[in-house]
């Protein structure tokens, strides 16, 4: 189905979370020769709109495209997050899509994907989806932002002799914030970029310290690397 501007951000997020175990898919824009990410936010029927050329592939007539105002904001966002992606991910793919909301304001989706293959032994994938809703208030001097972020992380051990092990999952977080804006629409990109950066850093920290740390704790509790007598003696010394 086509995603149209009359759908609320909440409804789009519900659709996102219902299929969150599906990694982001990649396509290439033949007009710009650049990769872009596929999701419900740039879909119309069986075609997907590229953020680089603003065209649908496979081509369709009267595809659901953003307004001129949103397209300008979308172009600025794609340029900005292209730089952000290189700084934090050293590669990967990013795509940004924006649309007007029916009752004022606008919404957008910032997508980032990075895959890795360490010496053909460890494969990994990071997929982050940030859905933002913005409403200006106070005579346009401030804006209220609602950000819902989800990160899907997947790791696979493919070393010969040690078998195959898959480890993956997703984590979602939400934040709302009021920030100042100017007449220049780019101030929204600055605000959104800062919120996304802080959110990704927060989620990455949680994944590293809580989830992977907890996995190691559970593993050690299930099966020790040393015999139990040595482990008890070690634990006693540390009391």
C-alpha cells in the first residue's frame, strides 16, 4: 500500500514495530547511481522512491511524492546524514524521507544501515530507524519534536571449526523535546540531527553494557571456563 501524508506518525510506527525483525533492504537509484534504503515511508504500491532523484523505481505515474517544502527539507537531511553516517559508521547507507502531516507540522524517517564482514569470520549488521514528528509553536520560534528510534543489531559467527552462532535483537527508545527554530528550515535538521545522534549513542551504550554484558553474565553462570573449585576460591578472594 502507499504511505500517504494523512497517516499519523503513531500509525506508521505501529507498522514499523510489527515487522521490526526485518532488516532494511537496499536498492540502487539508476539515475544517480546511488544506493538507498527501502521501507514503508518511501513505498507506493510495489515501487520505492529514491531520496536522491525523487523518482520511483520501478517507475509509476503519479507516485506519492513530498511537497516542495518537504522535498527541500528532505534533500538537506540526506546531505547532513550522509556526513553523519561517514563520521560514525565509516561507510554504510543512509536515507531520509519527509512528509507533511494532515493537521500541521511534518514527520520524517531517518534510516541507516551498516553491514560488516570481519575477515570472512564474523558478519554483522546494524539497522537504525528514527521516526520524527515536529510541530512548530510559539509563533514559529520553537518546535516540539517526538522521536521514536529503533536499532536492530545482528551478529553471526561463521568461523570453520567452531560452528555457527547467531546473536541479534532490537531495542526501541522514545524522547520528546522542545527546541528553538529560525525561519530557515535547516534549523529543524540541526535539531533533529542532534536528537538522533544522542539517541544512537544512548542505544549503542545500552546494547554494549546491558544486553551484551548480560549475555556474558548468563553464559558464565551457565558454564564456567574454570572448574568449580577454582571458581569458588577466586570468588572468595574477591569478597
